[in-house]
C-alpha cells in the first residue's frame, strides 16, 4: 500500500507540491481570546503562514507541539508570519481543551487560532487526512506572502515537529524572496548564502571568504606563537632537537623573589615555617 495513503476512505486527496497555490479555505475556529470566529486563509494575504495539522485534542504529542509553537508565536510575528493549528475536532472541543489545566491533560490558553475542521474539508484539501480514522496526519505547510506553498512536511502520528526548524525555514525562504539567493544546508540569518549561478556560486566554496566548508586537502591554519616564545622546530629537526641538553631550570622563588636563594627556597617550599631563613628575611 506504499504511496496509496491519500486514497484511504475512497476519495482521492491531492498531493500539494512546493510552488503550487495553497488551497483557500474558510473554517470555524477557537480564537486566542477564547471566542469563536471564522478564519480564512485570505485574511493573511501579504503575510507568511505556518499551517500545521495535528490528529486530535486531549492526546499526547499534540499539546507539546501546540504549546511549543504558541510560546514562540511572537518570534514568528516579528518576521511577518502567523501560525494556524488545525484538527478535525469541533471548536467546542477546542474550548474545553484550552479550559483544562495542562497538568490535567488540557492545553491551556494559546496565542494562535485553533481551526475546527469538522467537515475534514481542509485536511483533505491539503492531503493530510487519515480517512480511516477521521484525523489529520501531522502535516505542516509554510505558505508565502503570495499564497504559494514553500515547504511541506508530513509526519506519521507518533512523532512531533520542530519549532526551531520551522522558524529557520521561514527565515530562509524570506531571505531567498528578498535577495534572490539560495540558502545552503543549515543556513541561518547572518550566514552567507549562494548565488544561483554556476560561476557565482563558486565564491561560496572559496576558503578565503566563502561560507562553505574548507576543501579536504587544505592545510591546517598556522597558529602564531605567543610573543617572546621560541618557534617550533621544523618537522625534520625534531629528532635533532630532542638530543640537545635541556636548559637549567631555576627555582620558581628565584624569579619571583630574587632574595630567596635555592637552599632557602627548598626549605620554604617543602617545609615552610616561621623559623626558616626566608621567613625571617621576608617578615
């Protein structure tokens, strides 16, 4: 049955691809102020949107995801991005869930709308409906300010998603939109990006200023010796230098306290007492 999950329940579901238009919708929702209202995708025209689906209220992994996204909602808003969560539960169930304390299996108040996809129309339109159970897979869609799908992630039910990675992806797509560059693996704001050109992209991989990894045959960078320290001998001179006599090492006291001779130093270092010569001289 690999690849046929979209056909469960008898009705085909479309598979959305990056670059395609995000399906429009109007859906009843529980709003952050605990009121009910209709949410339309068109309400967010000109903004990025992270639309993420989850299986059901009063479950286990779902509240950890919603709370994690809700706690970071302001970070997304600062980059002109809004969050929408969606399940096939009713808005009344959403309300009961948010009014139940977290320590009792509830969700508590959240800072984003919870869509109530009772008809399963939104889940089906986005291709995430698990029709045999009437719930949505953990689908996540990043929708651009022009209403285009930029990223699609669909997890099986047992595993939650990363808020950090979602935020990074939104920032990367916005950078690509603004600068016309492409973002390499692990890119974060402030990192170098690449020009989508066979010649210009080579700058990224240059060891003297590009953002890419060092070539594997690059010699390790030389480390300057501290000021006043002798330079390390060349590789071929190691054997010869090892046969040279070691320089005489003066007691530490003779450098720190010139008045402390070697005999007094040893007496003070290993058996310090008010009766030793150095004690009398010092005190």
